[in-house]
């Protein structure tokens, strides 16, 4: 077809165009695809929870440790103050109230005994040893002239190295008396269960009625020690020089390791 529009003529020919349409086939989502969509957020959520929990526990542990440290420091300060107060008060009784020259029933002795028993219950083994040493050096627990009666005193775990003292009925459970010179000491009816008496000098010591169960006497010197009615059940006596006649007076030897290494039935 010729189209006339004026002075010039142009021939326009229509050319058919081919249109190609591509259709992509998208398969439907499988169960695994859906699970992946669910698992990834779940994993992230769990990981976040674990991280937060770890951080929280770490903070809690740090707080607990800090509180424990502060508590331990506070307890140490309290014990040290209790010891210093005790020594100060006892010094006053010695210097101003003449405690050493007091009679048996004088009020000052009762005060000194109460103060001593009370402070020992509040102290650790190290400071109990300090109290014991103070009493010994001050001449307040001599066997021949005992000013302060230590019946029922809690000296568990304390370390002592002395002789000629009166500790009848005192609680020395678990005390470290290894190598101690206790010659002629009065430990009748004392509680010495589990005490370390290895290599101690217990020559002629009064141990009648004492609780010596599970005590370690290895290498101890026991010549003349009085063991009448003493509880030696579970005690370790191997290598000591204690005589059969001494052991024969004990209240119990059940389970004790006797000098020749055999176990008493």
C-alpha cells in the first residue's frame, strides 16, 4: 500500500515480529524446604539463648565469688577483732583485777572462764592456738595451779606444744598435737577424737576416760600414760611403745591399729 502525504512519498512495509515467551517452571516447596525455613530461626534462637544463659551464669558466678570473698574478708576481720578484744580484756583482768592471785571461787575467775570459752567458739584453729598460747604463757592453765578451767573448751584444730597443763574435759577433737610435749599433762575425760598426736610425748599423761577414737599416735611416746576407761576405738598406735597392760585398761580398742600393726577386732 502507498500512502501519499504531500510532496514526498514514503513506502512503509509492515514486518511481522516474532515474540518468544519463556515460561519457567518452579517446582512446589518440599517438606524439607519448609523445615529449613523453620530450623534456621530456631537454631539462631537457641544459640542466642545459650549465649545469654552463659553470660548470665558467668555474671552470677562472678557475683557469687565476689560476695564470698567479701564474706570471707568480713569473717576474718571479725575473728581478728574478737581475738584482740579477748587479749585486751584478759590483760585487764591480769593487771588490774589480779587474776593470777584470785581464789577459786572469785568472780574474776568466772569472768575469765566465760570470756575464754565464748571466744574459742568464734575463732578458727589458728587463732584458737593463739588463745591457748596466751593462757599458757600467762600461767593460767598450769596443772598445779589452774586459774582458768577449760572444761568444755573448744580447741578443735588448735596446735599446742606444752607440758604440765590441765585440759581435763576440754574439746581437742581434731587438734594438731604432733610432736607436742605433753608430759604429765592432765587430759582426763578430754575429747581428742581424730587428733594428731604423732610423735607426741605423752609420758605419764593422765588420759583416763578420754575420747581418743581415731586419734593418730604413730611414733608417740606413751610410757606410763594412764589409759583407764579411755576410748581408743579406731586409733592408730602402730610403732608406739605402749604396753599391753596399759591397753588392757582402755574402754574400747575396737578397730584400733595396735603397735604390731594388726587391727584389733
